[in-house]
C-alpha cells in the first residue's frame, strides 16, 4: 500500500486512529478492541487496488458510525435510567 495514492494511505491511518480512540470505551475492553482492530487492518494489508482500499475505508467509516451509535445508546439508557425509575 505504500506505492499507492498517499491520500488513501493517510485516510487509512486516520480512520485506524479514530477507531482506536473510539475503542477506549468498548464494552469488552480496550485490549480486546485493539487486537481485533489490528487483526482486521492487518488482514487487508496486501490490498493495493485503490478502489478496494476506498471500499475498505467506507466499511471502516460505517463501523465507526455503528460504534458511535452503540455509545450514544448506552449513554441514553444510562441517563434515562437515572431519571425514570420505572424502567
């Protein structure tokens, strides 16, 4: 991937760092999340086609949105449980 488009490489690194940052609060722990994330990215290391790399970035963005939704839902349930005792 080093011989590919440098902007794609920077996008991959950026999404990897963003996902790592989101993994701090993952329910199963940061180490679990980090190992799974590293394995997922390392398994795609051989991909050099720019279209496939862009597809992978889109998939990672989707995963990022799903994790954010998980966190917002957890936060919502926590706040609702504090203020609505009948749940």
